[in-house]
C-alpha cells in the first residue's frame, strides 16, 4: 500500500515485498502511522454594534454559530467563550469565541465582538423652587435642589446647573437649566424655575431734625431729611413720611414716622422727632398818624393807630406803643413814638412813627331858643342885637378858656323886616376850628291887632316865583295894598288890592333874583310875607 487518505489516519500494517532481478521475493511488514495535522478552517460572524434595548442598560443579541471546514470529515464547532446567543449583553464589548475541532483533535479558533452602546439619554426631571436672599442680598443652590428625580437605566453619573448663585438682580423667576449626564456620557436637560425672593426688610435709621417755618408759616420736609442712613442690600425705593408739612399749629416737637421701602416692597419704620420753630418776626410797618384831641382836650393813642400793617403767619399776640396819652400841649411839633409787636411765639418787631396832635374840634356854640320879636309900633324893621354881647349866646372850646373870634349872621345892628330868619352864630378857636349854631328868629309887626288873625289865611304862591306870583285871599278880606321891599327896606313895587276878591296875580318878571318882603295891608291890620324871586 503506497497511498493513504483520511480513512488511514492511524497505524497501518504495510507488507514490503522485495523481488530481485531473478524474481526471487522476500517480504516483511512494517507499521505506517498516518497523522492529520491540518487544523480545521473556522469562520465566525462579523463584529456587531448594537444599542441598548429601550429603557434598559443592555441589549438582547442573537448571533449564528461559527462555520468550520476540514480536510477530513468529522469537524465539530462549539462556542468556547462569551455569552450565548440571545443573552442580555452589557454595555461595552463582549468577545464571542468559537472553536472548531476535527477528528484528529486539530482545532481552530475564531472570535467576534459584540459592542453594546448606550445611546439613550437620561430622563431629566426638574422641580421649581423658591429661595430667599440673605441679609447680604445673595443666595446659592445646588443641582440637587432643582433635581426632581432624574434617572437613567445605566445610572446617572453627574447633574449640573448653569446658574447656582443669585443676587438682587435676580429677584423674581429665573430659568435654570439642569444637565443630567449618565455613566455613558449621554446628557439630557430640563428647565427649573427658581423664584428668588427678597423678604429682608431695610435696616431703617432715623435722625431728629429741627426746621423753621417760612414767612408764610409753613415748612415741608422729605423722608431723606430724617433718614439717618437706612440701608438695604437690594436698594431703597422710597422714603415716606406720615407727616411732611408743618404749620404754626405744629410749633414744638412732633413725632414723625419714616417708612423705608426697598426695591422689592419690603418696609421698615422708625420714628424721628421734628422740632418746628418759628423764628420769623412779625412784618411790622409803622405809619405816621394825626391824633385828634377829644372834648376834654386829651387823646389816647392806640397801637393800631400807628401801624400800617402788622402781619405774622402764626398770629400776633400783643401790640404796644411807648407813649399813649396826649393833650393840648402836644399840638405842634410831632411826637416820635415806638411801636412794639410780639407774635404768639415770642418773636418781636419794632418800628417808629411820628404822631401829630391836632385840635379839630370846633368850639361848642350855644344859641338862644327860637324866638318871635316885634319891631315895635311904627317900625317896619327889627334891629338884630349882638347875641354874644347880650349873653344870650356863648362859646366854649376844649383847648382854650376863651374863643378867639365870634360872629353872627345876620350881623348885629342889621335891620330886617317881618319874616322868619335863620340866625347863625359862629365861634373860631386858636387852632382855626369853627363852630356854629342856629336858631329861628321870627319878626312880626303889629302883633295882636284886631282882625289880624284873619290875615293868616293870606298866601303867596308859587314861592319861590319866577315870572308871576299870586296873592291868595280865601276869606276875601278887604285888602288894600301890597308893598314889596328889598331887604334894605327900599320900596320896590306897590300893588293896589282894593276889590281883588279871592286872588290876584302880580307880574314880578322885572324883579331881580333875590329875597323880598311883601307887606299886605287891610282895614284890620297888616301881614308880612317873604317872597323869593328866582
């Protein structure tokens, strides 16, 4: 046997026959051992890349067995390393090994890798939080403060936030991003609302102040005026007072409450004492004054007499003048007086004025009572006496024992006819003041003549007259004549009245405008009337 194959693997007895050239033969046997040393050829699946199953940190992977061939039959293939097909492969690289073994024990090995990748992002869960700034106006958080339970199938490696410190500028809602990274480097984010609150009230400090009322009696202050250095980490928005305007009623110490409000609406209060002062003296203006003496020759000067204006916003308390009493001896040179004014808060003002004392009171002239006189039988006119000389009239004055000048109208010695006259008596004192009095003097001639009473019904009209005057005689007395006299006693016109009856009209056109006496006579007497010609 010279040829061997797979079936001869092992020991084979081979007979060797030797034949010489002569055809002689001889045999012997030997053992020929046939060996198969060629390893099988094995082929594995290709490397595989897979992602984890959703929600899990592994991948379920199936794969085929390796394929093997050999020069001799009877090769077997077995997985010699790694998880079996259909297993849950962890994230990472898992090596699968197959070994092919032929009948002769020759082996070949192949491997392939199953790579499981975690490409699934973590589940990032945020929760909103509220934080408060501290007294310094700051606050800080960690990622865990806003993590609401973030998860990952393979495990969370880190959580981080994009903002972890806050100050006054962040008061309110702030969007903070939470980044969750799993153990395999996958990331996911969510947004949390971090509400920052400033609940710290300002540190309020008050200071007492003193203010003065102005000329109008008022003064205003602001919150800053009584603020003594209030502070707040986030800043102060306003300084408010419960009372910021003062007037005269507030003079003295007033408790004022200051309310400090920070930029976020937190408030704090303190109390300041505001002392209100009135240091404004009254606005006093003096005026020169003329003081008139009274009936007794004296006069009292009141402060108001020499004050032109006296104003004070808070009110005047007292007014005074240094000289108040004056008499006739002060007439002439003006007297300088000083005026003092004090307001209700004790502020004082003073000024000077000149007082001129005058006597403007006229002498008191006393007239006789109204009287009726008769010129006397046969007299047409009555002679006016000197009433001062006869003592029927007198004059007195407040500043002199005697009156300088006296006079009367009609003048003493003047002749007047029948009629009613107003007698004016005049007296002038040393200061030029003139006093007068009047009384009525009625002149009636032939008083008591029989039958004269009937003449009382005789009338002149119209009176005053212009062009004509009528003599009315309602009882139809037997009148004789009417004689018109001027006031000097001169006869101007005579009119015959015989048989006139009840009335007679007389033309007086030619008479000058003046006062006349008309003497009307009858059988029983006469009557005199006054006629005014316009």
